[in-house]
């Protein structure tokens, strides 16, 4: 027997609070399961939101929650940018690498067929920018084909340590489309010490040389630095150095160190608190490029169809944000 | 630029602040800007209208009838919600009660809402009289749980329904808005059923006195009627206030309440 008075209690208690506020309504006597169904049906009919049924009561939000993705900057909408890990092996073994890349790491390459299909599906899914990263992409013998598959579809950014621009690899670079490709080269400091302490002796010198080669070849170069919190005081001289290299201010990117992969310190980036950037590796689709080697942020091992993977990331992101908003509402009421 | 129109409203729900701030924002920059003042009951609000503290009162139907009486008909209604033109009182009983019409209430107990609620007390008695039932033939259980708000909180109507569910009354008279809020008889299968529905009548309106000139009132009304359900900026306010569009008043819809007030000798003041 359903406690019919629950409906009357729902009307009275939700009317007593403002739109957007939450209220707890005791379910009263009776089997909680049909009561919960009755509450859900009432909420659906009257434009209120059932947040939870627990401890013998229903938690209701008066009115409907706003779309949790409203207010997000357009570029932050999941699926606006698509990251691809072309490979995981690298000529360096940086001590904070989030992807655990090194010369000993297995390649795990996406390959031209998947990259080509991803680029095509990305256009259909509304992606506006592609980003290729690794590992070190220039280790791949067919990198120019991979890049062409992307730049033929969308504006593309290629992340590299900039250290391998010679011989055949330089020839591959020269075959890339300067109009639709940006090279993002990693450089952590204005002088060799800090950079080399994480990335290896001599790496700073070769990275700076790589920046100059890429510029001389006519490419737009963005420089991205990974900066541990303790080195914030070095920002100003670093920007001055990049200015001297002719790197535009908008192309001087400073990233915080993430406690992911090989890093032993840095920002803790739990999936619930991280705005996603859909990332595809040979192993599947991940929440964010910073966690592309961590199973806790694997969304699906099915890469295709890409649109479904993007939709799943959006759904989970909406869910996390809605829950966070609801929690923010609950605490003042407790 | 003239001073903003001051609109009075009774604070019967925490949502009124959100609603009226939204309406005020909608009028900002228009030829007829407005602000609002909230009252705790309709008596205070109508007093403030008569004293000139406010230019317009967002009145219930009983507050309108009383303002007409106190101004000897000099006040005027400017606009109402589309839902105000088709308001109804619903007579409900336990499912399977066998009640088929008002006449079946003879010798039964009818739960009524607050005594100043047009939809849940004054008009139900009027409809019973029209059905030929004489005083005393129906036993009234009066539940005055929100007097002063004219039943706007709906609390007394919910209490009337509780009385029916608890077998303290055979039937209850409630407004169509409360009937809709509980999901009619669809969310409580086997609990309640509707056995008589009143003719439509008018409910709330914006009431003005002659002191408010047409030059000031007309642009305000024109802008109000321009609120658009399909405009995402307007929609939340319309949803919270319970309408799809603002309309010109349907004054003939107040005839039954004027009659009821006269029959029941309800005073023009509080």
C-alpha cells in the first residue's frame, strides 16, 4: 500500500523553498521502492528534480537544475579538441612524464589508418582542432603522412621536443603544411639547468636549436613549459627569453606539473575535478591527455565511432558537474 | 524619464523574490521601468494601493473584489495570466466514493481551505448554493491554515486533501492549480477522484487606481504582454509564475465571486 500523502508532502515542502534549493521529504511508512517511484513520477511531471532517495527520505531540488555545461568557455566543451597519442616511445625519459614515455617504452602507435579515420570522424563530430602528441612523434617513420591526414581535415597542433629535426626527420617536417599546422615544442626554462635536470643533459640546447629550425622552416612555433610550483619566480625571465626567440606572447604556454605518470609531485587531477579533453591512444579513449596512460581515466577501449566516445565523455562530465552543484546545495541545508 | 512604477505582490513563496527581480529586469530599459514591494498578506497590499504607496497590486480575485468594493468600482484591472482566465475549483473524494455531483454531498462532510480562499472556500459554498443545497445540508470542515494569503500557498488545500485521505472528510474543494500540483488522480491511483469541476472563473490581476494615468499604465501593460514563452530569457519567470503568456483581463470571470461575496456577506475589508 503506497502512502499517498507523500504527494501532498512533496507539494507542500517544495513550495516552501526557493527555486534551485533542495529539500528533504520523509517517505513515511510503507515499502520504499514504490514510494520512490511515486516521488520520481511526481518530480518528472511537475518539473522538479529528484536528487537522491536515502535514509528513508527523498532529496528534491525545486525546479530543474540548469545545464551543468552552461557557463563553460566554448573551447572547454568536451569534444571541441581531440588529442591523439601517435605513439608512446620517446628519445627522452623526462622524470615527470605523465605518459611514462622513454626509449624503453613500447611504441603503441595509433597508425595511419586509425589517425585518418579519427580525423574524418572528428570533423563529423564537430571537433574544431586536432592535437598530436606522444611519446615523441618524430620517432615515427610515417609522421608526415599522419600529420597530413590531420591537417587535411582540421587545424592541427603537433607536440614535440624539437630535438630530432635533421636528416629524414627534417625532410618529413618540411613536407608538413605550414598553413594549418602549429608546432608546440617543450622547453622548461630560460637557461639549461632546470630543463636539463628533468629532461637530460644537452636537451635544452637541442630544443632551442629545434625551435629556431622550425621557425626558419616557416612554421608557427608555440613553446610549452612544464613548471613545478616552486619555480614560479622564473616565469618572467622565461617569457623574456621566449620573446627574444620571437615566440608570440599567445604562444608561450605555461603548464602546471601534474602528479601523473612518472611525476612524484604536482597537481592531483581526479577525473571528477578535471575538465576533459578527449584523448585517443592505441589503447582507447581517455578523459584527458595528462591521464592517457592511466586506467582510472580510460573511458572506453572502443575508439570508434568517435562521436559515441565524445558523447560518453560529455555525459560523464555533465554528471560530475551536476553532482558537484548538488553537493554545494546540500551542505548549507545540513 | 518618469519614476518607475511600483508593483506590490504578496510573498506567498520564496520564489516571489526571484520572480519579481526577473520581471523588474525584464522592464529595465523599457519605456515603463518598475520596481516591486512585497507584503505579507493581501490586506496590507490593498491598503498600500489605496494609500498610494504602490501603483499596482498583483491581486487575487478576492483582493480584486474587495478593492472594487472599497473604491466603489473606480479601480481597474490591467492584465492577468492566461491561467487566471480559466481557473476552476475541483471537488475531489476518495476513489470509489460513489459521489457523482454536488447534490451527493448532502449529509456529507466537505473539507474547505482557508476562509479567505476564493477557490477553496468562498466559491465552493457558492457552487453548492447554486446546486440547490441549503445551509446545513453539507457539513463543512474548515481548515484555515493560510489565512491572509487567500489560499495562494495551497497549504490549506493540501490539508483538506489530507483530511479526505485520513477519512476526516468525505470530499475536499481545491483549486485547479493544487489538483495539477498533485498530478491530478494519476500519481495516486486508487486514492482520489474528481467528481465535480466548476465553471471557469478569473483569478489574479494587476489592479490599478485612477491615480495611475493611462500614459504611464499603457506602456507598462504593452511591455508586459510582450513577454515571450519561446524566449529563453523570459521562460523561467513565466514558468515560475505559472503562465505561458500575459493577457488582457477577463472581467466577466469575476461575476461568480462578486455574487458569492454578496451571498456570504463577506466584508470589503480584512
